[in-house]
C-alpha cells in the first residue's frame, strides 16, 4: 500500500472510531447509565443526566 492510501485509510478508521464512541456514549445517556472518563489524572464518573445529547450533525 502506498503512503497516501495508508493516510486515507487511517483517516477513515479515525472517523469510524469516533462515530462508534459517540454512539456508545449516546446509548449510555439514553439508557440512563453513567460513564467514566479520565480527567486531570483521575477517573471521573459522569451521570447520564450530565452527558450532553448528540447534536444533529453527529452520527448515531
């Protein structure tokens, strides 16, 4: 594979991973489940009520 094709492939992979993460977070929000994230060197739990809904331009 050429370098250019690898860059394009990695860009597509990045988009897919980001979409999957957004969908998982949205699912947690809709089901009322909290999520845990790494923030400032600590694990922080965010309640479903604190998770903002996806905007119209984000994938679900």
